[in-house]
C-alpha cells in the first residue's frame, strides 16, 4: 500500500513540475496530472536505465521519492507532453 502511495505522490510532483516547466498550456486536472506524472516516471526510469546503465538508474529508481527519481520522472513527463502535442496537433 505504501508503494502505491509513493507512486501517486511521485506522479503528482512530477506531473505538476513537468506542466510548470513545459511551455504552453496543457489541459487536464489533478487526475490527468497524476497519470501524466506516473507514466512520465515509467518513461523516465526506463530511459535512465537505458542511457545511464543499471547502476545509475537504481539510484534514481522509479517509485522512490528521491531527487534523481523526480528529475527522471519530470523529464519523462515532459517527453510525454511533447509527444501528446505532436499526436493531437490539428492541421490548419
């Protein structure tokens, strides 16, 4: 149960920071922010493991509330915001 709460807290922090840092307006409420942050944590953790190796990714493991995990989660969430913008962009 505590692990799920940690994921939700990490998701909320990462999603809110990603929306604050990413330029432009992103819609969605608190639930969308949490989901974006949790998915960003998964993407950021995976990319951190691939790019930095397993030792560095273990230090910034997804689900653990640490500076490294928050940074990777925010970067992953920002990547998801960017990709979502590409897929939902309307042709004028």
